[in-house]
C-alpha cells in the first residue's frame, strides 16, 4: 500500500469473531506482489445470504454468477480474488469462475449455488485458472490445518489500490442473545452509485430469513452505498454480500420479528460506516465532503441534486483548493435537471449561510467559511426551498493525487 | 491569457466582414485586467435572430432575457460582458440586464426585445451597473466615431479563462450571391452538453426567415454544441445566438428555398468547428479526443454511451497518461445504462481493434495503440454490435492542468 489517506481512521478497529464464518487468506499470485490476494470464507451449513450488485450493463462473470446464485438464498463459501477483476474476458472469464465454484464444491460437498465469487482489479485479462485452483487448494488445506485469518488480514487481502484496510462492526441484543455484525470492504477509485464501486462483505452470526436479509440490505444500500461517489464511475464488479450464519442460535429474524427494526438499523449503520470508509480512501482524497440537500421536490430529486453536486469536477476542485466558490454549487444544482427555483435557493458551507433567496447574504463574511474549508471534514448544505425532499451523499475532493494515480495505473 | 493550449490552431483565421454587423470592444473594467471586456455588436434594421440557451435550472438573468426576447425574432444589438456572469445575483442581476437593455434601446431607438445580452465569468457577484452603463456609452460613442473591432479583437474580448481567441467562417453561394457566416466563441471550463457551456455568436449577411434560422440552429446544435464535453459541468450562462442581417440581399431563406439544405449544412459545419475549438481549449487539455459510437440501439442511446465515455474521469486520465486501458471504456459503456451486450462489444483506439466479442483480440499488440496515444488527436471507437445507432462526441483529456486551474480559479 502506498501513502495512507489523510482521511483514514487512526487504526483498524478491534472486531469480534463471527461464529460460523472461518476465513483464511493465501497468495495466489494474481499480480507480482508479495501479499495475500485470495480470500476464502467457509460458512456454516444453513448460512443465509443476501446481496446487491452493480447495475453496469457490462458486469463481470462473477457478478453474473452471484446474481443468479442469490435466488437460492444459501451460502457455504465466498472466494475473493484481488488484482484481476476478470471482467470483459469472454468465455475464458466464465470458465475461471466455473473452475473456482467446482473446486469449492468439491472441497465442501455443497451445491454450486452456495459458492459466491468476487474479483477486483484490472479489466480485460482473464483470471489465471491455474493460480486460482492452486490458491484455493492451499486455502482449504490451511483451513483444515486450523489456520485462521483475522479481519484485518482479510480486509487487506481483498484490497487493490486501497491505502488502508477497512472494516467495522456492530453488536446488538436479539432475544437475549448478543448478535455480531462484521463488515470488511474495499474500494478507492471507480466509485459511483448504482451502486458504489466496491467489494463489501458483511458477516453476522444472527439467524435471519433470507428474504428479510435481502430487503434489509436493499434498504440499507439505498441510503449508504448508493449515496457515495468518488469519480462518478461505476465498476463492472460492484458486489456487497451479507452472510448470516445463524450460529447465535436466535429465532430466525423476519419482517414480523420484534427485533426486525433494530437489526435493520444496525445493518444500515454498519453499511453507512463502510461506505464512508471507501470515500475516505477515495483516490487522491484530501477532504471528506458531506452534501446535504433539503427542500427539494421529493427525496429522489434531492438525491439527484446531491449527486450532481458531489460529482461535479468544478465543485470538487474548488474544495480541493479550499475555495468558497459557491457559484459552482448553483451551477451543479442547475444542471441536475430537477425542479429548482433560483430565487429560493440557499447554500451553506459548514454552519455558515453564504447565499439565500438567489443571492449572496448581505455583508457576507468569507472568514468562517474559509476556516471551515481548511479542515478535513467539509459540509455543503443546499436548501431548494420548494418541497420536503431530503438526501445526504458523501464524496471527496478532486486533487492532483487522483490524476497521478489514474494517469499511471497500469504501469 | 496564460499559456496557449497545445491543441490550438496555429493562428486566428482571416475572417470576412459581415455587412450589417458592426462590432466594437471597450474596457468596462468588470475585472482588474488591462483588456477589453465589453463587446457591442450593432445590427442592421431587419436583422433576424435565433438562439439556443442553457438547460440549467438556475440560469443567469441574461439567459432568461434572451429566452423571452427570441420569440420576437428580431435583433438590433448584442452586448457581451466578460469577467462576471451576473448569474445568481437576484434582483440586482435583473436590474443590471434591464439597465443595459434600456441604454441600448435609447442609443438605437429600437424595441427592448431587439437587444440581446450575454455575460460570462464568476457567478454570484452582481454585474456593476455603473461600469456597464459607462462601457456601453463609450462603445456607442466609438461606433459613432467610425471605430470597428476586428473578429479577433471581439473573440478575445468575450473570453475569460480561454487561452486563445476562437473564430471561424464559411462562405456559400445563394441565388448567385456570396453569403458569409462568421462565428466567434468562448469557453474552456464548465463545458458540458445541454448545451455546451459557452457563449457563441454567429453573424451572417444572408436574409433568413427567423423560424427557419431557429430550426437550422437547433438541428446544428444537436450534432455539435451538444456533443462536446470538457468536465460534464453545465454553465448557468450558455448562449449561442445567430444573427442574419440580410445585407446580402438574397431572397429570404426558408424551409422551402432551394438553398435551404446548403445553408443548414454550412451553419452546422461552422458550429462543429466552433464547438471543437472550445474542446481544444479545454482547461488543462493536452489531447483532443473523438469518441465514435456505432451499433447502439438507436442514435439517442449511442449519444448517451458516447458521453458516458467522454465524461468518465477514469477514461480521461488514462488518455492523459497515454495508457491503452480499454477496460475503462468497458466500464463507461456499462455504466451508461443503455442496452449493451458485453459479448458483442468491440473497441478500437485509432484504427487498431483492441477488443472484440467481449474479450481482447488474439495476439493483441499494444504497440500501434501506444503510438496512437502519444499523439495529440485521439480516436476511441466503440461498436455495440446490437443496432443501427450512431453518435460522435468530442472531449479532451483530464490532466493536472485542470486541477491547477480549477482549484485556484478565484485567487
């Protein structure tokens, strides 16, 4: 990993074990790097799974595989390859996924539909099947020998251009039992909604009905992973999967459970933190930006406007330059195409109102705004003043670092 | 002007006079710079006008004024202010436009609807009315004294961050008479379709029916100004106006004229060159990129996909890095949301096919592609392979120069 993002948390958190999920990492050698790049999670029989996947019309064969397998709702294994996304590799790419699925099925004696695969890295180069097979054999042998990877090791092994490993957890009590939710995630560039470009994996020992798990994840996704953007670019490989092993022994959760709402809230809260960690590792990011839009026609319009601001290169470079150029926010509101009344619009940086009713506030003092913009955590508030719609999205600034990383990615 | 874009033409072209249009430039002092920043064009009685304006929901009062005045179809004056866009300035901004219109009407004895105003520059600061009035009085005095500005002077006076003045012309014979079309344009950043962020003014001595002129401009706009993008950001001030003075004395052109098609073609051709000149002055641009999409479901889908590629920061930084990272083109096709079949997709750089039927071509040799990418003029070709839809758009690469210019615009 290169220089750690200045927006990274001070250290990787302490994360609890999730009974029913056993992880191991190995070096398959997908790239010429001296680190683990294949992660295997073996999941207890009966584990339920839910997932959300990229909306790209050119998805990787892994995404196709996961999408069709999710209908079964059950999982016994997750295999994550880093360094090669296997996307846009035609029949060879599909064959690589099949080979991984077959090898895992043979080792675990499970159905093909119970094996989930995700890959991340360069597009257009078929995943080398021999390395995947050898790596997976090594991983199962280590698991059998009692080796276990910690969450930090797994978070590092699924990374590519990330500058720090990302993970978090939540605990809650359900029916007198303590339930753990642990998530790890990777993502740094090619981050955009529909959904955020990333691989994310959440493990819980709760027993959860698969359909309920899917709807809880989709609800959380709409307010978290779909609300972050680094560069507006959507990956071919976006995948977030949640595995519920049931090892906690609670009565399976469903929509009717007394604890349904608190489980959903904990899952959404974890997703929000994971999503924000990805933005904090945005390529070249120096500032974490929260864009809060209120007063729009409805929540959908508010989200479109918030993303128009968050994806604007002119807004993002102004923040990078610590420049209170709120005219660019007016521009981004205007281009969003949603209902807006120029003469009702209010804009703030941090807690300072800079414009209201279509013009700069009387006696506007740029001092407190300039001070706010010098910090690492920037807030942009927009009130359209025409309706009840609200949305919050998160992004980072656009800096020379982004250009340097992406103009020279493959060399 | 700072360092001239490496993509600029070698020199400003020789442009003919357009009888019926008299231009003058003066220094109103909208910014503290030692150059002319107010341009006045006086147009002969009977001049017809057509225009296309920004689709921003937060347009400047100038845009509002032009939109409502275009319904009259007649023009006697154009006033262009540079250095201050007067956008998002509330009642003060509207008052500034009114003051300019009143002053021009008084000088020319024309109707308010016959005066067109455009302003470009920083957003959120009301245009100083006293400077506008004084500048305009100076301009009319100079005109009366016989002073005339050349096209290059006018192109320079309407500029802001542009690094070179932009103009071009076309001539055609209509009914035995030679007709001139001359256009000047400014634009460099905040360039996106709907429509390209710029001010452009075209003058012709042809006599043209106002409704025909409007439909000819809209047709041209769809294939030219709406097909360029620098950063995907849409200005609050986009304005392109065409003035037809009628001084050539031809029988007025309309849809039924024998020469209608050739006039439309000449206008569209001029618009295309002006639009491309803006891209060639894209902020920080080092390479001019043509994105040609074929085989899409229909032309609309092709344009959406072409713009998704042209607006992708990852594609644009790869080109800046002279990196044949065609996987990012797959990504941009996938995120566009239009119909695509990963396994039918073909991609070329210049004349070299790099991927076909969903995977890299056998024995792909990056040599000729690397050589193409070292040039200034880059071509990206995408064939979706599923339909007859075609579109071509133009953009530039995303470089450190863009960041430097925009992180420090106001200081």
